[in-house]
């Protein structure tokens, strides 16, 4: 299944670590991974800004460092520097913010299977959504397609986890509304071998 995109990447966009056919919006919030890092984890997040509201430009603006935090519901985000490698909106459109070769700032204080600082060894994918609101079929379709593409570029990827799995008690996303069984069916059809939480 092809990845649905919203626009063509700018011609000046560097190609290393940027997937072809996606909209590219380079975030300033990234750094290099530690040397010789094995990237083997994909972290699934859920995000909406303001909370529970969909379709605004706020997620994009947050990751690009230009969010107007004086707007109602956004005041607590002042000075926050965060990013993810990818965002999938409610329509299933995929946008890339950080090269898969670089370290996005999506996980925060986190650990997975005894390894701390999950940003070091993971790919972060944000789904526009909320913990208690069902995600859209188009999002599962695009997520499965994106995971397949990522496995082609990073064959070391073997694990999927929610933000709540790597930061228990601190984070709750993608929340109980995220259907891991639905994702498993879709990535099973894609012939992928991810281990789900």
C-alpha cells in the first residue's frame, strides 16, 4: 500500500535519511545518534493540539519551533523543543520532520528492555489523535505502509512500542483507543516481522 502524502518535498531537501515521496519539513529539534547505535525500535505516539482537537497546524508548528503558545490550550508548551521523525494526520497523510539517520526528540525520559534514552535507538511516529478517540482506518493503513518502508531502509527495526510502554506512569499515548490488533493485521499482510507490545 503506498504512503499517502500531502505535498512534494522541497528540491533543496537533503536525501540522506529522508524518505522519497513524503512531505519534508525539517525540524530544528534533533541531534546525532550515539556512534554505532543499533536502531531497532519504533515508538508510536498520539498527539493533538489543543488536546482532543484535530486538523490544526499546531503539531507541525510545534515540531518546527514556531508554535504560538499564547493561544488557548497551548500555554504549557512555551519553550518546549520536541520532534518526531514522522507525523500521520487523521486523513493518513504522512509528513517527515527528522532524518531517520538522526535522533528525534520524541521519547523523553524512557527505557525499553533495559536500555535507557529511547531517542538514541528509535524512530518516533506521531499519530494525530487522543487516548480515548479511535484512530482512523487511513492512519493504520499509512502506518503499516510506513513501517514497511522503514524496514527496507533500517532492517534492524524489530520492535514496536507505545510511548506509554517506554515511559510508564509518565505518558499514556497512544492510549487505549489505539488498536494494536488492527495494526498487527495490517503489518501481517505486509509481511513484516515486528514484535508488538
